């Protein structure tokens, strides 16, 4: 199964693609529907993981033991697919093989790069021992986890290379404004892709009922590629499409469509890393450390050096410098400090979330691998080479006086009700442990959706003897929202991303006629909003 390349085009190329789309809408898409390009989940249950036969492997691109040099102690046989986010590794190497005078050459490391776009081929080669390492998203790694476990192959990801930065997303009709609107929508996704995981992740983390979540996932319309899903959307055959650029930009320019979500609002939902054979990494720790060091050092070449990537990746063979620079915008490179933080936190959250995603659609995973797959030993070993303060993952989203009204008027993309109880007539949690457990799930979402504004709204239960708008309830609900905000900030969420609202008792969700219902009305609503 090919991983999404997330290729980003120049404006001229986008215009050409749009012209072609118009031409295709009249006949090509309809023909695709008739011939089975579009499938439902029920039509196609066989997992890509089952495809373990190497007989159809592309010999020209697949890794093999002939790639190994006599000095295997300093050689890494690595597979990468055609994705701009690997550019720092390619630049450090100077090409497919380590070039004299390159960063890796100076560090005393040799890297043989194999371009393999098919994850089945690369994972087979890693299991067989023809590869020492392969580049995958964390989404894809979760998908392959059971395959590695069943084959007895221990793996470790000691290095996160980049974040998707607006290259992947979800486009929708203008009438669809939030995740809850997906319940009765016709949603197209490229099967087994990073784009598909975006849709299912949002569904899994919504406040929809289990029945509603299952309805959405079971009725997903499956396509072969993100391009096919987007073309069907623009042809009016589906209401929502998980896709990539340039189709996100096209949706922005249409009056009856919009971008429901893109990875520009979440640096973490699609992250790439290098997955190593664990035994190789442990036996050659110094080599792995220098490999990571060289890639981090090559970050300065990301927007200035273009010859190596043209040689290595066919999709860039004839690309202009301008095209390559435009592509680099779709992937944001990580720093040393990013890696230290990710490997000990958000990377684990994403892996667990992606295991839940794949399980939701009927795939088998090894969720327990989260306890061992991310290892910061190699990053820590090169701590003296890099700044402990430099981070690239810094979204600039912030609540200001100028945008506060816009935020409050914006419909939430994702929301949920935090069942946190307070001591009567106070803003103190009645059970701190229970409150922490309840709020931590929202903390995790906030860290993933790091480009979203968080609105926290406090609510009290209506008092039949008082005005719903009375000053006391307004003040108390605001204080309770502030208490939840303080918990978020204490757990690493920027104060500048959060806006608090006190609804008083004016917004009950059920009749206030029983103790159970009154408890439901004494709640905190947490909403995640995307502000352009």
C-alpha cells in the first residue's frame, strides 16, 4: 500500500490540475464509480497487512543484501518513500549513497537509501533483514505493528523527522461545519492512508454516541488514492473527502465547499519518523546517534539545496527550485528539543490514538508497543550538539481582544462535555483524581490539535427560584471554567490558546427535574475551534 506522498504543487501546476479535473468530471469519475474505483468498507475487508509475498516486489527500487557494504558496522540500509519530509536525510547523505564530503561522510556514517513507495515491500524487507530502517508516519507504524510482532521483528523509532504542515486534510460541503455533522454525510477516504486516519481520529474523539461513530465508520466510501476521493467530491458524488494538496486549496476557492480541517491546525496528527530494527539499533548505537545528528544538522539545507533530492526521488527529477521550496512548506522539520519532547509524550499519544483508529475499522494492531517503540536514548546521547530550547513546533494561534468575539461566534470543530464535579457553591473539584482523569483526555486532544483555540464554558444547574442570568451563577460558572483552564495550563497547554466563558444556568442540556439531571447540567463544555 503506497503511503500518501502529500506532494505540494506551485500555483501554475494547481491551475492545470483544476482544468483537468473539470474535464474529468463529465466522464472519468462516473466511469470510476461504475468500474469499482469507489468502494464501501463492506466491499473491501482484506487488509494490506496480509500481503506478505515478495514476488511482486519492484527489484529496481526494493532493498536487497547487495546494498550492504563490507563495513556493515557503519552502514544503514534505509528505505524512504517520495515525501519531502525526508529531505534532511537525503541532504546529509548527498544522494542515494553517502557522498564524499557530505555530512554523513564527515561523521563516519554510510547510508544506502532505497526509494520504496509501497509500505508492504519496505516492511517485508525490514522483517527479512534486507533493511535496517525505514521511514514511516506514526499512523503507518501503528498499522504495521501487528505485522512486525507476528514476524518476531522488534522495532524502535528513536527519531521523529518532520510534521505534516497543511499537506493533508478534510474538505467538505459548506453545510458541514463540525464533526457531528458527519453522521449523515457521505464521506470519501483513501483506504489505508494517513488521510483516512484523520477522519476516524476525529470521529473517535468526538462526543457522538457509539452507535453514531460506528455508523460513520461503517459507511465510509473507500477510494484508491486521495486524488480519487477529491475528484469524486468536486463531482458532487460525496459530501466530504479526506485528501491532500492541491485539493485543499481548491476547496478554499469554492463558494459551496471549504476545508473542514488541515494539518496546518495540528502539527502532530501526521508525523514522520525513522523506524529501526531494534537489534541493529542497540548493536550500532553510535551509528544511529550520528545518523540522527547528521539529519538534524542538514536542516539548514532544507530550502537551499536541491540537487540531492532530484537524484534520489523521481517525483522531483524535473521539479524547479521553486517547486521544491513550495513542497517544503508541507512538512516542518523537527529539532533536537522537539524530539526529546515528542518521544516522551505526544508521539506516544498519537501511536495509541492511531491504534484505536485502525482497530475501529477492523484492523489488528499491537497497542502495547507504545511502551517500548519510542526511545530517547539516542537523542539524549547527542544532547551536547544541539540547543535544548530550539523548537520548530510552535503554532502561533492565540486568543486576543481582537479575535475573542470571532472565536465565540465560531462553531466548534470538535467538542465534548467534561463531567467534572465541584464542591457545592465553589470552584473547587470535589474529587481531584476523578477530575484529572476526565480532563486528561481533553489535554491529549489539545496537544494534538495544537493549532486550535480551546473554549472552556462553565455551567451551573438551573435554580427554579432564580433568574438563569443571575450574577451569582454567572460568576460561579466562570470561576469553574477558570479552574479547568488552570488545569490545562498546568499540564502544558498555552494560556494564550484558551478562552473561558461563564454560561451560568442559562444553558442546561436536560430538564433539571432529578438529581442525575442536575448533575448533568453542572458541567464544563470543552470546544476546539479553528480560526483562520
